[in-house]
C-alpha cells in the first residue's frame, strides 16, 4: 500500500475572530458558497492588515473559490498572515513550500514555517513537521523528533497524528516495537474515521497483534475500511469470511453497520 504523502494536508478552515461585522458577514457568505461576496468583504480587511482575512484570502486563491486558482497569489497572502504570527498562515505556507505550490519546492523553508506554527500549537503543522523528520526532508532523519511532534498533535485528537504514532510503534521507529501501543493508537485514529487506521486495526485483530485475535472484529474493521479505503481491505475482508460461521459473519456485518465515529 503506497501511503507516502497521503496524510500531508493543510489547514482549510476559515479563520477569524468571533465578532459581528464585515468579517463575520464574509464567513457566513463563504459557508453558503457565496465566494465573491466573501472575497469582496475580506479583501479590504486583508489590505488593512487583518491576518485572519489575509489567511482566508490565501485559501480562496489556493482553492480557486471566487477567483481563478492562483498558487502564487495564495502564497503572497499566506506570507502576509504568517509574518504577523498567524499560525494557520504559517502552517499553510509551510505546505506550499513542501509541495512547491506557487513557490519553488524548498523543504528547509517548509520546516521553518511548520516549526513556527507547530510551536504555537497548530496540530496540522505538528503532524506535518513530524513527517518531515520521519522522511528526512529539510532536516536530518530523526524518528525521535518525529515522535515528539506526532505526540503533541495526537494529544489534540489529530487522527492523522494518531495513525502516524501507531505506525511508529508497529514498526519500532524511534521507539521499541510495541503492538499493544500501535493497536491503541490505531483504534483512536479509526474512531475518528481514519480509513487507513481501520484497515490496520482489522489486520491486527486478524493476526492477534496487540489485541486478542478476533475474526469478527477483524471483519468489522476491514469492512469499514473497504469503503473508499485501500484495495487490500476488500481482499482481506473476503479472507475473513472463510474463518467465520454464518452467525459470526452476521454479527460482524451488524457491528459495521452500527459503527459511528466518536
């Protein structure tokens, strides 16, 4: 399964103060899909120095909402927000450097901006910074440092960070191999609807790694991972069918149907 880069992402939430006025009017318009109105209201605020408005303009140009998609302009607005200490702007600016969107790809700059946002507690920047340390991009390969940032992000219930922590424990990277800890973190990520964590948890139940071997729960998690998940989930789920009685199969299917993210 090719998991490389699948978990790299950036902040896509609309940022801003919870006060009435043009800014909140723009938020309301944006949520309704009235992007041109949101742009018209945010632009003057951004030009007067509002870092939240600058960040939101960056998003709009990055995704082409209300304007033609323009990564270079998105970067310009993220830079303005980031320079004022806006953590979301710093995180997204790091992402743009990480992937070479609107700027030349520069892992060192990506790490610089991820670090600034991560130190402010931005969970997205924290997990992305952890990935940079786990892959040795812009910094020396350092699994222990990666673990530190994954833990910080995971404590904020970032499902991707929880999944990455599980991977580190499962493979003994930066920590002694510990299937029990891996299963714990896979479960936390799976409970937040992380599709890859569901798959891995299903595999652990099928093998009895870190959890008691349980083909019913293995089928349940693999069934949940089969929707929009890795192709292997469907194959592994089918293999579980042969290990279950009709009653156990029905139980597994009912558990999957009743499951909801926490």
